[in-house]
C-alpha cells in the first residue's frame, strides 16, 4: 500500500524549465557530468598505479601481500550489499512506500559506517606495522620489505587511492544523513524522487570504484 502523503502532491517544475521532462533531462545531464569528472579523477590515480605497477611488478606483489585481504573482501561484500539496499530505497521512494524507504536508507547508512569502521582497523594495522609512508614508515620492522624505497611507493598509492575512496564514503555518509532526515519528514515520494535517485547514482559509483580497487590492490600475484 503506498504512502500517499510522501512528497509533494503534484510534480514540481522550477520556473526556468518549460516542463518536467526538460527539468529531468537537465538534471540527468548535470548528474552524469558530475560522475564523469569523478571518473576522470580516479582515472588519473589508476593511470599512475598502472604505470608504476608495470615498472616495478615485484614491488607491487610484495606490497600487496602485506594488505589484509580478508578485511578488503569483507568491505567488498559490505559495499555490494549497500548498493542493493540503496537501489531498493530509490524504488521504495518511486512507489511511495515510506517504511521501506526508511528501512533501506538506514541499512545503507549502517553498511557505509561498517565499511569505514573496517577501513579504520585496517589503517590502524598498517600504522602498527610501520607501513604508513612519511608518518610511520618502518620497512625493517616485523613486516620488512626487500626494497623499502620502492615499497613506500606502493603504500603511498595504496593510501592515496583507498583514502580518497574512503573520503568519498564519508561524504556519502554525510549526504545520506541529510536525506535520512528529509525522508523521515516524507519530503520525497513518487512526485519527488530524483534527489534520492541521484544520491543512489553517487553511492553506486563509489561502490564501483572499490570493486576496481580491491583486486588491483589486494589480489596482485
């Protein structure tokens, strides 16, 4: 049964648009342009990664072996599940089911927090073993590296790439918290679901980035 009180009763069209179709088309283009520039940002990091990986393949294999693949795999599962709950949140908004909308959005937020908690423990582990370049770098400790200089290159890329991804997750968590409040107040519904859908696009994009980062960083052989 739909919650008919969700969102505005009629579609809202801003004054500078002719109709809802034109408004939706313009907002879609804007969102895809935003995701495109995000893709170019991570694309630059990937270019640097591939350049040095093919230049120093043995260093990347050694560095990858120091990463906690179990934590990485767990976080991969967490994000994949969060993409499902986010998609269900968007669908619930489109059909006007408020309870399901809140349940799925809350689940997405909880999974995002879980990802960040696991990532924090993973970073703490690297700090403990002295594998944090410039801040706590001790390659001759318990987890010694054959070539400390080149090994520092791998871990610099690891922290930059995974750190920027985690930063995007933190941003996503902040946006999700705002949306949670708005959804609780039933601001979104069948006639106003695009903001939720666009946030879903962002969330899925961040998840896809991790799907690439996990094998590139953790599964090097």
